């Protein structure tokens, strides 16, 4: 009986270590950059389930944009249009999405049973359903967001975009601040 308890504890510790870490959605949502005209946002999240250790890359039209991490989420902004979200373990799974100008699309990922490794699955979710899940998930995006930072305005003081030409003197860097440094979306 003691060996069984130790095994259960070891599995629980291992699975806990696979969950995403970072600031929660509620802490960073206010610092999401405002969408520019013609752009749309894709939020990808995974709220746990099977295959905690299986964390495939998530691709958007073949470009790696994040990872399917349990209890985590990330987002990408792209020009409005049709895209394919995909992930691969022993098989590749994909989902076609239509990103609409000025709107956010929510995709939930998960892992189902596979022959050797779990298979990725995708599902489009409504905003109300997604927000219920997102509220307890950790941000896993590539550019750190600062908890409590106000949403960026339509101006961008580092790249000179927008009508406000103020000089950035201090404070945390947001995604809007960095957007001019990134290559254009394909």
C-alpha cells in the first residue's frame, strides 16, 4: 500500500510540473495590445486533460506560433483572412479558421489517446466559453506581458506609428512597442 501511495504522489508531482506557469489571464488581459485596423487575434489555449507531458508546437499556416501547454494560453495577431492551425505528434491535426477584422477567435487544444503518443485535437470556442477557461490559465506567449499594465493605445511611441508622437521614457515594454520590430505577417 505504501508503494502505491508513493507512485500516486510521484505521478501527481510529474503532472503538476507539466502545467504552464506564468501570469494568469486576468493579470495580463489588460495589457493585450489593441488590434490595428485590418488585423484579427487568435487565442489558443489548453485547459488540461490527457497527455500533460505531450506539448506539441502549434503552427499557423506552417509557422510555429506557440506550444500546446496544459493550463496555458497564448495569442497572435495577424491580418484578417483564412488560416490553418495545426499541430503534430505521431499524426498531424489541423483546423481551418477565418480570422475576422477586429475580432478575436478562440481555439481550444487538447490531446487524445494515440498509438504511441497522444494526438492533438482542436475546437473552435465561443468567447463566453473560452473566457471561462482562460480565467485560470497561465500566459505562455513569447513576449512577456506585464501584469496590471494598461491596454496599449492606438499610438506606438517607439515605431512612430499613430497620431501621438510622445517619446517613450520609461515603463514596461508591451507587444505594441515591439510590433514594428517584427517581420510582416505572411
